[in-house]
């Protein structure tokens, strides 16, 4: 899994679509299916949720709407790769950014990818020269 965040020193130059590229987080992730059973994707969800849950506490989960999901493939047998774009955000260390993929079938296989805030802070940035228009 790779996270790419925009370079905060770049300034407010806008992208061709009018949105400043540094306003987004790009989450590039891969999944390997080690079974012989094809995974049929029902939905991909992005959530911000509590890291630790005690029995007496209510869990707070916030569903995030991605600005873009690159691939809308609905099935894979061995490997899957996608890029999800979400609005730039900060969140406390006791929260996790989670990408959850669920299957359509009754078996209900779930794949969850938990991303700590420290991983977001240490993510790769785009080279500013690549983002500049000529």
C-alpha cells in the first residue's frame, strides 16, 4: 500500500479541473487473493473510526465519500489494485482511516485496510515539477 499526499509547500496553484491538488490524499493499494475463489466486490467503503474499542464505549465511525475511485472493477481472482482519492484531512491518533471491501455473496468475506495517521504524515509527496503546467 502506498499513500501519496500533496506537497504542502507548493502553494495554491490549481489543477486543470479547478481543484488544488494539495487538497487531496491519494491512496494506492493492492490486494492479493491467495484462494482459488474469485472475490466479487460488492462495495468499497472509506471510514474514519476509533482505533481502540472498550466494551462500555460507543464506537464513532464516520463514512467518507471518495472524490474518485480509479477502477470500478467488480471482480478479481488473484490480484487487485486501485487508487482512491479523498479530501485532505487530519484526524487524531486514536482514529484509523479504513478502506473496507465487502463481497456480494452470503459468505460475506471482508477485507479491511487500516491506515494510521502516522502513515498519512509520512506518505510520499508528489514532486512539484510534475504538477506544474507548462
